[in-house]
């Protein structure tokens, strides 16, 4: 009897274990499918509907003080892009400083407003570069840098790409502060006092004053001190530590030798997007794109840069990027962005204005349309996830793939005659940037109907 009861109990326990295991497997399966569904939704807009499918609204403030703010806009990673690019916005008040730090991500910095001085370590030398509106510069991952708003009355604004492929968390970047104290905390604070006093060759009291004075945050005012670096070959008492001398010490003393062109040794130049001839210009706007062949520092980041200016009532023709995903920020004006899914359905038709951030997946067809009836052009700036020449493929216009492929085969694909295809495809005489107003004569009604038939064939 005891044997039977014991056997039944064992069987019951085994049944419960099997049932529990099955429940765990089912729950795990549901969870995995949920994760995959979330990733799929993120890849196709996060279920936010047509309005904001490819607009980035996930923003977090990294630092905020009276002297400025650093904000990062990002999107969730997906299976197709596990390390998406983040877009950073840095706003600095006059005579302020982003304290010395290094980041586990490449930064491509664009000055939107004002003037700044960016200083970073390049091959053991301190590079100093004054940047103004339109300038693009690169701060490599792991390179210690600081930024100063050199102006006494004007606020400065910068936009930067943050490449997370090298980041420790793969989806988030991490700052390591060199300068600092109590807030932000310098990475030096992690070493014990004996180590630091020996390394600096100073007393514990001097070290304490230096390491516990800063409480202002990641962006601080220069407290009336000159924003220009003093001559380092001074004869001051070595024990007279100042904030500026600490910065010099931590970044490495710079030998003020001059190269043949009069610039400090190791100095790298910036590239100004507005001073150089646009990549393309017509009566309806212009566009400039730079890659590693135009600006060699981009090669190490794997990031390209572009800016587009559309006059009111014009569009950047429907096109796709075969080389990279694109991120953009509307700098001024307003308009509409349309994106299309691979199956020919509309992915997004969103109105955008100054400050909006968007992204376009690689291969997805899209276009930008500037608002009509306004004076201000629509201007947007952004980054691509490849530093090589992008060669966008335009789908409509005088330089489009349809124009290049027109013939018997393409006509058969649309199921129209070659003559009709020829009239439709060659009707647009402009390339790249197109007007959106139609100037048709009454006798062109038949041709208009053919255009509509072609559109129905394309988007059916």
C-alpha cells in the first residue's frame, strides 16, 4: 500500500514538474515573440501610426545646469540595426564650458548657432579648433575633449551624431569625466588618496581642494576667467593649482611649436557646409553631402554628413539610400516627410517643423516636401551611417532610374505603351529638387490621365 501511494505521489510530482516546464516554455515563447514583435514594431514605427512612424521623440536630458544643456534623441535598437545612431543636442550659455571628458562613441559635431572652441587630444597633442556656424568636426571615441562657448553674449547650439557601435552598452554611450569634483565626479576620484598624491606629487590638502571644489555639473560657467588658454611656459609656483592648470595637466602640456602653415602641431581642420559649393543646386534649392573623400576625419567614424535647403513649394524627389540609414534634424521651416514600405504602402506622411528629428531606414523610398505659401525655406541637416559616397537613387525626375530604364521592358512592367511611358517619364524636366506645382495646359488632360494611371500602377 505504501508503495502504491508513494508511486502515485511520485507520478503526481512528475506531472506537476512537466506541467511547470511546459508553462515556462509557453511563457518564454510568448515573451520571445513579444520581444520580436516589439522589435518589428520599432523597425516599422513602434505602432505609432502614420503620423510619427519615423519621427524620433524618445529624448532624455543627459546634463542640465544654468550654463547649458545636453539632450540625446534616440530610438530603440532592432534586429536589423542593433546599434542605432543617437542624435545629441548641446546648448551652451555665453562663457561656459563642457568639462573635460571622453566618450565611448565617435562624435561628429555640427555647429548650428554661435561660435565654440573645441579642444581634444590627437596623437598626444591638444588640438584647438574655433568653430562657427556650419562647421563640422570629429571627436574620436576615447579622445579627451572639452568645449567652450567663447562668446560673451551669444548662446551656442551644436548637433552631433553619437555612434554607439563601440559603446560598452551597445545602445547607450558613456561619458568618463576627467575634470570634475563632487558633480560631476571625476574618474580620478576612484583612485585612493595615496595613489593620487604620489601621482600628482602634491599634498593631500592640495588634492582635496582640487577634487572637491567642482559642484556645478557637466556644463559650468568659466567664472569670468579668460576662455583663451594661457601661455603654458609660465614660472608660477607649481603648488598654485588653478582650474585652468588642472585642465592643462590632465590633457597634457602642449608644446606651442608651429607647423609650416602656422597652425599648432597636430591641429585638424573643420569643414564648413555653407562655405563650400553645394553638391547640387537648381532654382528650387540645394543640397550638400560630404563623405570621407571630402573630409578625411569622417573615415574613422563611418558617418556621412549632409544639409538640404528646399525653397517653399519644392521637394527633394522620391529617392532611396542604397548605402546607409539616414538621420535628420529640421533646422528651420516646415514641410512634410513621406516614407514608403517595401510593399508599396505608405509608411509615414508626417508634417515636420524646426526641431523635429527623423530617421529613414536604408533602402526605404522617401521624399521631403517644403511647405507652400511661406517665405522661409525648409532646411534640414543630418547624418548617414556610412562615410562612403552614398549615391542616392532617385526614382522620379530627369536623373531618375525610371528615366534611365525607360523602354519596352519598363512599359511592360507598368502595362502601358512605350509612347505613354515616354511621355510620363520625360514630363519632369528637373532633377533631384523638384517643384510641386503643376503647370499644365488644357490639351494636356489626356497626358494627366496617363500620369494618374502610371501612379496607380506603381502604388497598387
